[in-house]
């Protein structure tokens, strides 16, 4: 896999966006579909020479000089985790395009063009190996999403779009300051002999990972705070989550799908890629604080879901709750927690994305999402109801479907405490949290089951209720072939990942283990002997995901 | 002084063109009158090209400044000049053309307007060549004096006259303050030569109180030019009262002159103090720090409350000065490389700000209210609604320029802001950098509105008329293109900015002090006598 292939994964949607803007409006949706499908083809072809035996290494890495004066390079590279997330992004591309066919009838060119730009930017975030390139892509996702929400959203869309933009912009500019501090630290405070790339002005993420881990605990803590502000807003973590329900509720269906499917993962991916390896000591020191915020998010957002009448808002709040598990697994810093988190990023993208699609389909027919006006749709829309129940089950975490595996692993990771309690036989590295954290987070699963099943019970089963004077428009009562085609691939993946997650878990196991190892090796006073007392091998000098 | 002539060649060329414009502008022939703007542009072009080939004197306070700054000034100046077409004499030229009125040199303003514009640019270029307090003072005043007149005659409304008067009196106050500061600096070090002052400061080993007070007064006075707290009060009123092209000029020319002056003044104490030996003396750093924080915060917060596009841009221009002060405080840094060099960052930011800011003002200058008896600029925020669909070129200019001014990646403003961030961090000014970050976030509120109104809102009624002067829209389009493209390929410019900010070596300083020793003293005496005969304004 070459860096050119990775760059072309960004280039194809970007070029398609230009084509959409230039072509007549009639063709917009077709060009967008061809562009997103072509991106998948490029991805699959490039995947041909991906070396599966080294999933932890940065493959396809390389790049070009961009602004050497600032140290900026156009450099890319992916490990298996970035690979999975890019895969998710590519998969959701055509799904969003096809799903928008009937919902978007005005200003179609603008819509599809920005959708494609969004895909290019998201791919760039996962592929970037240069700090500022990462930041540019991370920030640039804001503009398309801002436009999608404020042009194609529902009534309160402008407020929602502005709030979304301002929250994320504020957070990420602080995160940038923190990350630039690491750059400066690497350039001025480290001797060139410390490791390759030390003592020079570089924005290479691999080098900076090394540099960050060499900072003192107090420096790491400040950088951690700055980064968590940026990535925490994106995740979103309590108490900076308030933009999300609003944005989700107002966004058009495809916007919600991408928001839940990929954009929120930029936050958790940022935590995985930057917070964990750059500030290992501070993270372990403060993991319980972040975990408490995550658990508050899980339970608090879950309780809010319970009282929602708007189905879309309910699913939006459930995202806050679900992403709490993801963060919990990340800050537990051990094999199960990290694997669970990475898997959760994929699973949540699939099942919540599908739920938003389903809600969008009902909304197109009834023009309402109010649970008081909708009920017993199973008799009217059997196919829709089947999918609905299926994805609700996946979201709740029914064993056998995808949500269960990742949720369980996250809780397992959280269960392992630093003292070693509950650690026996559960992996090589200790955890930062403990049974109490797992216990409280576990109640979130129960709450999730309550509100999701309660919602399903009202909307799908029971007595038929339809809003008065509704008209289904051009759409038939139940799902069309197009809509089934949109949902089916997601459903198949949910079953596959639920029944047989082993291939994916195997692929992420190596980078995740290296990541956890890295963090525990870089604790203050962690000598090889100390590390051995934690049951890990001597520290290696390669940051996780380094080396071709 | 003969050895200075090659350095001053761009200014001399500009002065020649200024005289030509002044004479030709009152010609009886319409075509010649109309050619004045083109002649002025041609002069700027030549001055810029010559400037890029001019080398500063070895041992000057900032020897590399000229080949970067003079072409940059000419480039932004050309853009502003494009925007200025039709600013004066619009009604009277119409009447002369139709024969309703005979040509009267007294009644037309074209000659004054364009020649004063060139005078002001000449002053700005002189600032970059300055190596002496007297010279710096004269250059600063040459930059500002013509702008007072330009503000006043830029429109026929009383608002312009009020703005002109306000601008003039506060400008005179500012000039008086910094001249007093200059006098104290002279008094405490015995020289007006910047490098000689530096030598005196180094020899004394400490900053004496009189020098500190002199520097502070000079900084406060010059803060009028850059529209920084505490001398920022005029900004919004003057920018609003003047015609938009003149406001665009005010946002760049005096600001750049002010920053050149501040940087040159601070080279007299140098960024060689503090615990690490790479910061300003605390007596200067602390007030500058407060000034930077107040300037960006006041500018951004007040910009939130405005309903006039020009006032928003005026307050944001205050905020941008605050950002640049961060680079000034950071100084040339402890290591090579632009990322550590706050002065280089300021120089690049000035150019970037000049390029992208013209576009925002060009939008206001290109739109005229429908139902006005006299041509009136449509500078209400509501008048920007839906411009991307009704007036696509103007609308997109606003969108791109305001996103770039916000510092949104990958626009020019972002690449300009990154070195400010990194140099601030490098100088250990972490709180200042965090405040800079938070201020950028506050700025997102109003820049996002400036971008969203044309792009996403629907127009209330019929869109504003387009100004008949197509060059204004061209200036805007060039500015928007710069905002998008220049940043992506900015490596050469960034490199030039870094080289421009290179501090002279110790050896060069000593050599110069020796060579210019006794001879210099005499000329200083003459200069100080000259300054006594001169009134501040």
C-alpha cells in the first residue's frame, strides 16, 4: 500500500465534489454515488498489498514536503485502527448518498458536493501523520457539516449549526495550542540523541508521541487538559456534550449518519492517537477523572433518553451515552478496554447510523418523529419494523449482535484495577480504573435497554397510531428496494461483527497491546523491573504504530 | 547621507510618481485625469520591484526587512488602489461629462486623493528603512497625515468629515505622545540612532527608568497607528465614517507602519533579557502583555455587538493587532526557524492580513443601497444576506475572506496564525497563547456570521446594487484568491519573512558603531535641532 493510494482516497471524493459542482444538478447524485463507490474500489485495490501480518505498524507511510518553513509535510500512514475507521468512512459514503435521494430535493449540487468534501476531510483525519495536516482535516470537517445542518436541517437548524461550529472550533483551537507545545518541547527541550527526530522542529506524529511521553507529569497534565478539551467536545464528553443532541435533531438524515458514524469518532480517535501515547503518565494519573465524566455521561444521557418524545433526539442522546463506554475503554488503558473501544467506534457507527437512517425514513413518510403521534407501525411497515427492532437490539447490546462484544470488552477493561483486582487472566496490562467504575457504567447498559426497548415498544408495536392528515408523498407505505439496499449492508456487518468478531479483534490486538504497553512503560519511575512487576516485558523504544 | 540613497530608491521613485499624479490629476482632459490611478499603480509596481532588489544597510536595526517589506507594501497597496477607483469625484465627473458643469481644479479631489495615497505609502516604506528616531517620526507622520485628508474627502457625507476630524485630533495626540517618548529615549541615551541607542543600553547594562518611560510613551503613542488599546477608541467611528476603500487602507497602512515602528523601537532594548535571555526587559514586556491581552479581547468582544459590517471589521482589526503583539512580545526567539521567530511571524501576518482584509472591505465597497439618492455603501450586516446566490462574486469574496481572517485551516489566515502560536509558546508565553486561542474562538462568532449570512441565509428583498466600478470587485476577488491560495504555497513568503526578521549580528553592530562614531554624533545634533523647530503635526 503506498501513500499515493491513501492520498487518492482523499483526492477521489474531493475531485468528485468539484465534478458535482460543475455538472448539472440532475447528475449531482449520480456523480456523488459513482465517486463514493469509486473511492471504495480504490480502497479495496490498495488493500491488496496491505501487510496483515504487521497490523500495528504504520503502513503506506510517506509524504511530501509542503511548507518546510513551518515543518509541515503532507505525510500519511495508517495502522489497522486507522484502516478500520477509513473503511467505515468509505462504507458510509455511498449509503449516505443513496439515502438522501428523496429527502434532498433542493440545492442538490451544494448538498452532494459538501457531502463529498466531508468524506475527503474525514479520511484525511485518519490518514494524517503530520500534526498540522491532522488539524487541518479535523477542522475542515466543520465547514461541510455546518453547511449541511444549516441548509438542509429542520426548523432550528441555524442555532444548531452555529452551536456545533463554535463548540468544536473553540475546543480544537485549545487542543492545537497543547499539541504545539509538544512540538516546541520536542524541538527545544530534547537532545538530538534522545531518539530519532528529537531536538528538531517536526510535526511528525510518531516523533511527537515520543516527545510527549518524555515530558514531566505537570507538563503532560496541561497538555492532556488542552487535548481533552478539544477531543472531549467532539466525542462528546459530559459536560461539553450539549451541542450534539441539538445538531443531531436538526441535521438532515445523512448528516446525522455521518455525525454519529464518523465525526464523533474523530474525538475518540484523537484520544487514542494523541492523548494516550503523548501524555501517558498524566493519563494514568487522571484516568479516573475522565472516567467519572464518561460514566456521568453514560447514566445522565441515558436518563434523558428515557423521557424523550422525539425519536431522533432519543437516539442522539443515546450516542452521548454510548460514546461514554468508548471513552471508558480508552482510559482504562489495557488490552480489552482498548480493543473494545476501537470495536465500539465501528459498531456505534454502524448501528446508530442505521437507526438514524430508519428514523429518517419514517420522517419522510409521516413528517413527524414524535412518539405520541407514531405507534404500532409494525402492522403498516413490517419491513421497516424488522430493521428497526434489529438495529435497536444491536444498539442495546444483545449478545450475538455487534454492540454486545464491544460494550462487554469496554466494561471488562474498566473492571481491571491498578491494584490487580480482577486482573487475573484478563490480559497482560493492568487497568487504571476498577470494579466500581465498571459497576456504575454497567447500570448504563440497563438504562439503555429500558429506553430503547420502551421506544421500540411504542413506535413499532402496540396500537397503530399515525399523525392526522399525513400523506406519505411519493413514497410507498413500507420501505422501497433502495431503502432496503441502504440498510442491508449495515445489517450484514452487524451480524458478522456480532457472531464472529475475531478477525477484527485479531487485527486490532497488536496495535492495541503496543499502545497499552507504551503507556505503562512511560509511567514516572517505570523501569523495566517495575514494568515486569506489572507483568509486561521490557519497554521497547518504538512508539506504537511506528516503523514501516 | 549619500550612502542611504540606494536604500531609498523605492521611496524616491514613489515620490516622483506622487508629484506626477498631483499635477496630472488636475488636467483639463478627462482621459489624463482618469489615468492618474493607473499611473499611481504603475509607480507602486516599480517601487515594489525595486524594493525587492534593495538590500538594507549592514548593521541596520533589521537589515533584512527592506526586501521583504517594500514589495509586500506595494502588493497590498496595489490591491487597495484597485479598490479605490471611483472613491472621489464621482458625481462631479458625471456632471462635467454631461456638460452641466465646467471643469474646476478646485472642486475635484482626484489629484489630492491619489497623490496623498502614494504619500502615505511612501511614508510606510520609509518606516521600514528607518534607523533613527527622527527619521522614524517623520516617516510615521508622512504615513498618517495624508490619511486624515483622505478620510475627510472620501465621501461627501458629514460622517466622513466627523471621522476625519476625530482621526486627526487623536492622531495628533498620539504623535505628541510618541514624540515625547522619543525625546525621553534620546535624553536617556544621548542618541537618536537606533543602533547607537542599543549600544548605549548594552553599555549601561540595565534599562534606566527614563528610557523605560520613554519607550512606554512611544509604544502608547504608536498604539494609535496600530489601533491597539489604549488608543483604539477612534477605530470603529473612523472606519465607518470613511469610504470602505479608505477604511481598507487604514486597516493596513498605518497599522503596518505602527508595527514596523514598534519592532524597530524595541530593537533598541532587544529581546535579550529575562531568565532565558530571549525576551524583552520586564519593564517593557509587562505593559505590552497587558496591551496585547486587552487589545484582542476588547476588539473581539466589541465586534460581537456590531450590526454594521464596517464596524465589525474595524473591531476585528483591533483584535488582529492584539494577535500580532503576541509575536512582538515573543521576539526573534532563541532558535533559527520561523516557527520560533515572533518578528517573522508578525511580518508575515501583516502581509497576510493586508491581503485578506482588502477583500472584506471590497465587499462593502462593491454594494450600494438601492433606494439612496446619493451612492451609499450597503454596510449593514443584513445586507449581506444571500449574496452568494444574488451576487455570487461578492458573496463568495466575503465567505472566503472572513474564514481566512478567522484563521480557519487551510486558508492564509491559518498559516499566518500558526507561527504566532508557536513563537509565543517558544518564548514561554503560554498564558498569552491560550488567551490568543480563546480570542480566536470568540472571533469565530462574528466571522462565522459574516460567512454564513451570504452563504446560507435567504435575501430579505432585492439585493443591493453593484457598484459601477468593476475594479472593486476585482480587488475583492484577488484578495479572496490570495486568502485561499497564498497560504497553501506560502513557503517562499514564510522564508522571506524569516529572513526579514533576522537580527543583526553583534559584529555588524560594533562595526557600524565604530564606523559611524563621530560623524554620526554631528548629524544627530543637527537632527535634534531640527526636531525642536518642528511642531508635532
